[in-house]
């Protein structure tokens, strides 16, 4: 589970990245899941978009994809969403520490 500080940090990182995952009228296919999984392994954070003709809204789309690829939804705004999954072998993003 991400803390609010970590979530804010990831949102800041996502501002500079391009949307690479697009879900259209075909819905969430195995190809979309594979693309998300591969991208998260390589980048750890991705930005996606659910088009208006998609079967599900952006929030549901983000949650379904996140569940299937074992990622976390960082943010959903309008039709865009941000997913994060740390790479256990070679972490790229160093999250801020959580104060307890």
C-alpha cells in the first residue's frame, strides 16, 4: 500500500511520461494486459487511458488491469490513469520512506 507521500512522489514522476497504454472499444484484452505487464517490468510506472468507446470507465479499467498485473493504481483523473509496480529484481524508482 502506498502512503500519500509516495503517491504524491509517483504523481510527480508521471507528469513527464507519455501515455503508452490505450484501452478502446476492444476492452481489456490479453494483449492489453501483456503490454501493461511488460511496460511495468521495464519502467515501473506507466500512464494509461480509457477511450470513450471503452467498455469500462477509466477507474474500473485501471483497477482491473492493476489487479491482473499485480500493480497499484496511483491516480485516476478523467480518462487517464497511472499504475505502479516495483521491479523486484532491478528497482528503478526509489520511493520516499514511510514515517511510522
